[in-house]
């Protein structure tokens, strides 16, 4: 049934698939945050053994810590949510800073768009890595700049700026990804 709909209405099928996948990834992550954060529907098992959101946060904080170290700043991670320059300021990485909305958007588009599986996998992994790396640079840069200028309030809108830049890059990459497919449309293998 789905293949008939896909053949008859490919654009509508793509949009439905995109929205469905984004919703699963984004709201699934929000649900997962809900059951791995103490209080409410908290699940100690999920929190201790299946908390991929904490893992992603720690990946970003450890990556930012490494960049800070390269620039001569020793850091420490506090309670798996903050990165602090020893003797200086710290940045707190709340859930919205992890970038799961950006990651969900990227993954949903790449998976939903008709393309060869190998190409999808390469672009999916490459994009997810690039988004995480950009976030690592943002956290490290923010921490270094705040410690140099001693002015936290000046950088209050860094989250919105990062999202605007990241979504612009995603749109550019999606254009590049789809440009070749429009010239050479292929069925998924």
C-alpha cells in the first residue's frame, strides 16, 4: 500500500515521512529526557544504562574541554551538565543546548529523502558528526570568550545565534545533498 502511495504522490509521501520521523526523533528524545530526569516518570534503569542524551551531552562537554585545553585552559565537568574553566566561569548545558532538535531535523530529512542507502548513511553520519562538532566549538568558544571578557550577559543569545547558523548550514547541505539527486534520481536500494 505504501509503495503505491509513494509512486502516486511522492512529494506528499516524503513530507509525511519527514514529519513522522522528525516527530519520533524529537518527541521521542523529549520523552526519554522525561524518564531519565529524576521526578515524574523517572526510570532508574533507563537513566543508568540507556541515557543516550547524557552521553551526547558528555560528548559535547568533553570535546569542548579538549578544545579549551588546546588553547591553554584547564577545565572540569561538573555534575555531567556544566563545563568550568578552573578558577573561572562555567557554562551550563541544559537540554535545549544539546542540539537534539537540529539532530532530529537532519536525521529525519536524510532518512525520508529517496536516495541510495549507502549515500544516506554517509550523509546521515557526516551531518550528525558535523552538528555535534559545531556544538562542541560553540561551547568551547563561549566558555573561552566569557572567561576572557568576564561578561556573561553579553552572550545571552548565543543559543539563538547557534541555531540560526546551524539551520542555515543544514539548509545548504540539504541543497547540496538533493541537488545531485534531482539531476540523477535513483530508487533506494
